[in-house]
């Protein structure tokens, strides 16, 4: 029986890191040794048993360095690879876990391929005792090839769990079970016998979005609320002349009086401001009179993902309050 063909696109992160010894599970990045994609895949012979592997390295970028400067290039690389070879059924992107959720959500908004794209990472390097790197790579390939995973948007697969890019977040510094979907739970599991899917996300996602990768992403910053905040952080961000500011407020999405005054100043200066919450889950809803006029809300997007969506929306000319309210209700 012919094995499905899956592209592996390498970026870097823990999943490609080389520690000093099996118990080097935390400070391994100090070695500055990173496995090239081809070597990492050769270390995992089981991969060749589940899929026909095509190697398509991107660039070695630690996840703390990955961001808006890389995302459009990565998206274009994925689209090019998958469109150039009709035999490819999907792609697996190896990525560091620190910013994996943000990269996944960006790709979920801009990719134009119908094929399944799965992001995988690891909490322990390949050289570490009980590493999760190799099983995550195998499960990523299995999910990318699974017909039942088609049409779900960009996916994230670690620890045998399959999550939607819009919803997943990293919740723990070192534990293997770090990625969770707080409000709704995972989409399914990559078990030994099959890839089992139990629900489908309904928010708009790739490839059925109006967004492209051809626009420069504007600067958007994040301010976090804390007891006694006087708005100085927001005014400090304004000095950098961002196009937008995400406010990670108190649950259920509120700010201090000092912050509200600074938010009003930002809006008056033409900066788009979105109210999110610093809490792990839940919606931020729109209430007239409780926030400065013109401020929009993030729904249940985390501050970091609200930032991604606002950057893309502003890059595509969606600047009015109505436009932005619609965007955060749709994506």
C-alpha cells in the first residue's frame, strides 16, 4: 500500500535542539547546537514507516525570535511547497513552543492551501531523557495525512492531542501536557490505532479567508492591566507610534480608571485599541458606556492572538470600529 506523502518544514526550537546530556532538559539552548531538518528526520526512522517524507527546510529560527518578520515568508513557503507537488497531502511545520500558537494562528488566517498543515514542537529536546520530539513528529505526519483532519484549518499536535490553531495556548513552562484549549477542549487525539476527531471549529479559517501574505504587518503592542495601573504603560507604547494596542485587562475585560483615560488618548490619536483579558479563558463582550468610544473587543481570543488578528486586519485596510468588530466576530 502506497504511503501518503507529507512535507516537513523545519524552523527550529526545542524539537531540533541538542543538549549536553540526557538530563539537560531546561538549559539546552546554551549549547547553540541545532539539528538540521534532514538530520532530525533521519534520527526518527519510524517516520518513514508512516509517510513518504519530503524535506522542505525553511530557516533555523528559535521560537523567541520568530515573529511578524518571518510569518509571511513561512506562509508563502508552505503554500509554494504544497502547490508545487500534487502528491503531497499535507505538511508538518516543526516549531519552538514559545510562539507556536501565534505562528499557527497567523497561518490559519492566511494560508491558501486546502491541504492539512500541522505544527508540532517538543518540550524536551531529542537528546533528552523521555523526549517527546520523536512521537510528536510521527503524530504530526499521521495527522497531516489523515483524511478526517482535512478542512479543520491549521492544527497543532503535541502530546497525542490535536488542537485548532485559533484556540490552543501554551499553559505550562516545562510539562509535556502544556498545550490546551481552555474554553472548548481539543479536537481529537492521535492515538496508536487511528487519528480520532470529535469536533470541528466553525470560525473562519484557511483557506477560506480574505487575507493574504502580501501586506506588510503594522506594529501592534500589548499592555497588561494590573492593580493600580495608571495608564503609563499604554502611553509608553504610544510613543512607539503603533497602529494598534491590545489591552490584556482584568477578567471579564475591564481596566483601571487610569488605563481608560490613556486608552481614550490612544483612540483619539488614531490608534486601534482592542480589549482582551489576561485571564486564561472566556469572552470579552461589548458593553456601551463601559469602555471608551471606538474600542473593540477580542471575543475569546488571547491577547497574543488578538494582536495577530489586529495586525492582519489593519494591514488589509480594516480600520473602522465596525470593520474591527466584524473581524473579531468572524475569525
